[in-house]
């Protein structure tokens, strides 16, 4: 298949006494209620630990410019934390812009976002940097994750091989999400699976990293796949 400064001398008692005052000032500035001073000020529902949602970490990896930052930003319910830096001429020899000529920035550390799928499950999303010179960060980003999503661009499928190899080598459940770019030929999931030599038990789907519903579908697919790999 051809794929085209605090004052340390201050007495502790004085600091503790000043704390409620500082909280009150902060509350006035933000419009939020002050923190409770005693246990009596805490409501019963705040003591109910059963209300705490389950949390899970998911890593999004792939080649340079494949859409990882866009993927995280499409669903994050908080302002995504990004580490985008302007590209310079110094990167011309290492970063191939043939498929993304309009790209002006690149991720140099990670992307971070959060999405609540329902009241009992919160996903924390971590996007990896794509260039090889930043791969040393992957070990830290993957630690504690339940699974990974490999974003692929059919114009340059070979760029996602390192992510596939990495997830396989560390035993992390993963799936492949083909980010379809406008103006490119569409390829079916079976074609991509064959081209990447992805086993049948690993999910492969076509998505649009700009669309929330499409990204949510990919996240749900990965969660289901990760659960299916748990020992009974």
C-alpha cells in the first residue's frame, strides 16, 4: 500500500495567625469563599471520599507535527498546558516540514490536558514531543499511564514507528489513531493496520484531532482496550 521571599525569622505562631487573614484577602481578590478554618466548617458532602473520581493517565505520542497538541486541546476542559516554542533555522536539518509547511511552533517538553468522561472517571492527557532529540522525556511521561495513543499521518507513516516500538517494548497497552488531514487521500483502518504491521488485537481507527467527539471516541476506545488487557 502506497501512503503518500518568605520571612524565615518570623515566629511560627505569627505565620499561622496571619494565614486566615491571607486567605480572606485571597478570597476577596478572587471572589471565592475562604478555606475552612476548622473541621466544623467542612460540609458533610466534602467528607464523603466515595465522591472522589477515579483518575487515569493517558499518553499521546507520534511523529513531529502529527497533531498531538491539537488532539489534547480539542477535549481538555482546562486550558491546556503546552510547551510550544517557535521553530528556528537551527532545526531545518532535523525537522521535516514537507508535510506541514505552515507549522511555526513545536512542542519541546509536553502537552497536558484533562477531561472528565463521567462523574467517576477523569483522564489526564500527556502529549509527548515528537522530535528524536526530545525522546529522553518519554520515560517520565509514560510512568503511571494506563495506555497510549499513537497518532499517525498517512503521508509519513514511518514517523510513528518509534512510538509503536516504544509502547510495545515497555508493555503499555496502546492503540493507533490515524489523524486524517484535509487534502490527503483517505485510507481505511485495515490498510493502515497492514502498513504498520499492527496485530489484530490492537485497535486502529481514523480520527480528526480537531473534533472533540472524534478525540473522545479514541479515548474511550483506548480505555476499553486497556481494561481488556488487565489480568482476570
